[in-house]
């Protein structure tokens, strides 16, 4: 697949710690198609390039010693942060969560800063958590794009959210209209 015009990481390098490799290929850029069949007579297919940011598997932490922080440091193209095992484990589910954005069961809501988010209840280490996935939807070089800025578990709940339909976002992008505001 060609992603020449994409301005984000296309292929993440693996993280290696003490000889163990943590594969990050599940966060490589990919195409995702969404079928909007709300109008059975005229279904629409939206094709997005999806990229993932460093914050999906890293986290700054004051709890790490200087030595631990150095060992866990993941150097991305624009910033460096500590590799986080919990975020990494949860990130393996991101591609399927992103593919489900058009499903009725997936909650898409405003997340602030012009981004959108989906909240998915996942089981991590036998603990039920809300998984907060912050993403931006936009056009880049005449193509539809989703960039996942960050994804992390929220233990205190998500609070009150304003829902927005994923296909409303996609349709507005396709027709160069403003995205829904909270």
C-alpha cells in the first residue's frame, strides 16, 4: 500500500527490552473501509487511511526512576516517551475498534480539541475498563484520514458525553463541510 502523502508514521519500529521484542506492526498505517447502508437504495463506502500516534503505546510517568525511564524510552520522529505495557497490550485491539466505528454499538463522542473519541469497554488484566480512543478525522491530499492520537484506559469513567454519528463525520469530510461541533 502506498501512503506517500501521509504526514504521520507509516510503519512503527518494534520496541525491544531485555531481548524481548514488542511488535508494533498492528499500528502501521492501513486503509479501512466503512459501509454506510442506512439508505438501502444508495449505500456509501467511505475509505479512510488510518494512522496511529505514539501515545497509543507510550506514557509519561513520574513514577519511573531515571534508569527505568531510560530503559523504557521509545524514540518517535517528533517526541520520545516511556513505553507502557498496559497501553501496548490494549493497543492490539485498536485496529478492530477503529474498524467498528461505523457500528451502532460503538459510541463515538466529542473529546475536545476538535477531536472525536470512541469509548469501548474492554477486559484488561481481568479488570473491566473504559478504553478512550482519541482520534481526528480530516482530509489530507484529497483522501479521508483518521489519525488516532492516543488510546488509554480510563478508570474513573468517562463522564457525560455528547454523541456524534461516525457517518455524519465521514459524510461531512467527503463533501468538504464543517465537522459536527460539541
